[in-house]
């Protein structure tokens, strides 16, 4: 019987072979080829562990700096410092546990661990500038003394930092928990019949440990309140674990969505992180969601709905290939999770492209980074006769905070 160790060893040999012939293999296809050759556990499990430990090492170094400075600011006695260190170490460990615990801990335990661990990361992110400012001022004060009591100054800045960051996080959590509705009025230039569809679209729900039955029920109620003709999921409906959503029977909640013309969706990168296997598609089938993978469907015999497989699949069809089987005189709506290569939709005469994936950076300054990475990281754009909307997402990945961004649901009036 082949063990996991044997599988990893075989995969390492195969990787060496790949790099020996890399002139014949595009580097961006290597992981796909490994997957095809049965090395999925190595690529998607063992590699993720290695990368995770590298990231955690960086995070721990960053957090250690903040922790040491905080300890120096707020605690004097050895006993109080020991208590503080113990609490922080447990919280830092919870970051690791919160990342790997999805399939190994009961949801009732994993959920608060994830919330605490990711909240710690957000707190450290926004408290970090206060620590740096304090160190800069103290360094200047050593050369050119102007503070009468440096320790008192450090303490006051620390208190202000705690109050400010806590306030920011409270507002951020509120913005996540109270999604806004974005209303779009889109008119096709084709086949003007004086008709319209009311569409509710949503991306990046990330159902799983953090967002379970309660969140699913809330989102379904938001959708049904709009009385849509058609509901569209634009990828990343689940976070990264099919067993977690199955265990919570979230398909029962999703089946409550009411849309006379149907509920459709496409895959996102997180569906691939979940394996994109039979269990995933069985979950979607039970949820009443028709997944479009590089295919199209004619809605009401009048409007084409085109669903692309996620860009994670290096071998997905081109949009031109997908459109060859459609009638170009009819209106068309494209679902493509990642907003890459927007020009493709314009060149293929698409009326409306809906995307997500970016989360609009989720928390500041992530929105600035996302804006630098994508032509359109969030919001509306028109190129020629093609309308685009990239959603910030209804749900969230990781920390349950929206700082400088907003969770949202798309409500679209599509006229043709």
C-alpha cells in the first residue's frame, strides 16, 4: 500500500523531472500537471503547510515586536508580564489553530478560535503604527531630549492606540455585519424588446466555520426580500471546506432562495481550494444551484448567461470559444470570478460582466493593494458597450471586519 510519505517522495522525483524538462513545460502549468499526476496532496496540502509556516514565522516576528513594546509600555512587575505573555502566546497559537482547525475541531470550538486569532491579526496591524511612532519619538528624544517623562508618553500613546484600534475594529465588524445593497441599471444595446430582468448577484460569501447557518439564513432572506427573477453566485460561495458546510446542512438554507428563472453560479478559487470534487458539486446540486463551468444557458429563451470556470484552472476555455455556441444578437451576461483581462468581454460583445474575488482589499490598506493589482478592483466600469461590476463580496475571508470597504449585495435591473 502506498503511504503518504511514498506519495510525497514520488512527487518530489516528478518535480525534479519537470524542472529538468522545464523548457517544454510552462512554469504556470507545473502545479496543474502535478495535480494531474496524483500529487494533489503534496501540492495542495504539504506545500500549503510549508508556505503557512513561512507566513506564520513572519507574523510571529512582527507580533513579537508589538508584544515586547506593549509589555514595556503597560507592565512593570514580573508577574503581570508573565500573565500578559501567556495570554499573547495563546492568542498567537490560536492563529495557527484557527487556520488548520476547520476539519479537526468541532465548529463550536473552531469558530471562536478563528475569530480570536484573526481579530488579533487585525489589532496588531492597526496598533503597529502607534508602536513605531513611539519608538521614533523616543529615539529622537534620546538625541535631543524634549520629553519630561518618556515612559508616561509611551503609556499615553499606547492607551490612545488601544482605544483607536478597538473603535476601528468595532466599526469594521459593524460594516461587515450590515451589508449594503448596490443597485445597478444596465441596458443592453441588443434586441431591444422593452423587457427587463431583476437579478440579485452575490460573490465571495465564504460559507464555512466563521459564516455558517446563521449567516446563510440572513443572506437568503436578503436575497428573497428583493423578489428577484434570477439569482447569480459569482464564485467563492464556500470558504475552503466542503465537509464543514455539509455538516451544517447549509444546502437546506440555500434551497430557500426563490427565483422563478433559476439560481446559477460559477466556481471561484476557493472552490478549487476545497478540491472541486464530487462532494462539492453534490452540495451545490442539493442547494438548488446550477454551476456553469465553461458553458452557457439561455434564460427565458432571450438572454444568454455565460459562466466561466475559474482562472485557477489553467486549461479553462477561452471566452471566444464559449461564445461560439451562442447567438451574438441576443443579450449576454458573463460570470467570471476573477476580474482579469476585462478586454475579453468587450471583444466578445458581452453586455454585462460580473466578477468578485478582490474583496476590495477587505481592510485598509488592502483596498489600495487590490486597486494596484486589478484594472477594476471594485465597482462599475463601462468599456464600449460592455458594462462591468466587480463586487467587494457579501461575505468575507478570515477576519470578520470591513475597514475602508463594505460588504455588499448586487441588485440589477437588466433591460433589453
